């Protein structure tokens, strides 16, 4: 389906209606689809440049998991996190995405649900312990960190046709039922059970650049860029001096000298740190002397 944007007069009327809903709502929940992450250069599926336009093998593969390490949140992600920090009415976010960008932007895991799992959580197939990772882990030979278990670990992200994780689905369903306003961002609303959840609320609105099968049920359908949509919400609710979307994201890495190259790797998994584009190592004379002394001791 072709993407399009509403005309300015139509947008103004729709946003005015949205502001009225925001002013009277007490329990607000976000549901986000792939469209919120396209500004982070992660392709969606059904957009004008979506993966369904690519050859079948590429569409099935999607974005390489390892590439997700280098992706950073969009304005939309950070705006959601900001609203949940500053306004208690914004209670929860459920997403159909695997990319972990809500968490990178500062949204707590406990206030979010990855309905189709995520590439950043591993679960032990034996004891069901879950491990939240800040980097993409290797796919093979992963074992539970509990000494008494050592079962196989598997990432929780699922693909089309696979069974949806029960826990996140229940959390998202509970949040939708308790909400008096659900805001759907960047979802084509064509993938079940995700598409069925927003209508469990008493009222939901959609922001997407395509028509969806749920448009007639929605209170408002706004065809606009998600970042612009979220900025408008912030402008309505907060003064300019209080709208600070800056955030800090910390990621550990290890610098290694391999031959003539200096590379960065993840500390626990010894994998290339793709979120580091360039590494330059500068040492003072005293630091070089210390390193030489250590190396000399190691040879003894």
C-alpha cells in the first residue's frame, strides 16, 4: 500500500482533536510497530521501501541482528520515554519490534512489552531464566549462567508464524484493557495478535503513513511522520524549557590490539562491537613503559 501524508488543514483539525483526548485521558498506552524505527534506518515490512518489496530471501532475513547493535533510538522512541518519565498518565509501551530501541532510549523493561520477543533477551530452555543483554549475542553455543543448570539459551524474538511469547502478550493485553487512550504508532495493524490489542481499550488513535484495517474503529487516524507526531504531543504538554530529549546510552567495550589493528569487542562475548565505527588508541610515554613492563613480566 502506498504511503501518504494528510494535508496541513486536515492535520490541524486532527491534532486539535488529539489534544482534547490527551487532556482528558488518565491511562495512556503506546503500541508501536516497525514504522517508528524507519527513522533509525531499520526497514519496515509494508512501507514504500519495505522488506516485502525485496526478494523473498532478503525479506525473510530482514535486518541483520548484529546491525541492531549500532542502531540508536529515534525522536519518537525518546519522546515516548520522556513522556513516561515526566507524566504518570503515560503508563506503558507495547511493541511488535525486536530492535530494543525503546529500552535504549530509557524506557524501563518493566514498563514495556515486546509482543513478538526481542533480540536482546535470552531465555534458558531448561530453567526458563531470562537474561537481558545490551548487545546482540552469538546465536550458537549459548548456555545458562546458572551452574546447576547450564541449559541452552535461545533469543526470545520470534518470526512470522511462530508462537508468540505468552508473558509479553499478557502484559500488553492487560495494559490495553486498562487504558482509556491507546496511541498506535507506525503499525500496519495487519499482524495478529498485535493488531487486535489496541481495540481492547476504550479509545485508540492511529498515526501511520498508510491506511490500516482498523481505521474505521479508531477515534482518529493521522497520516504523518511519527517523529513529527510525537513532537506535537510534547509541544502541547510541555513548555520548551522542559522538553529535553537528550539521553545517555552507555555501552561497555574492550579495546584490543590485533596485529597492526586496534579493534573494539564486546566484553563478555568477544564479538566485534559494531556500534564503534572507529578506534584510535593514544598512549603517553609513561603508559607505554608500563605496558612494556607488564609484557616483560608475563614472559618471565
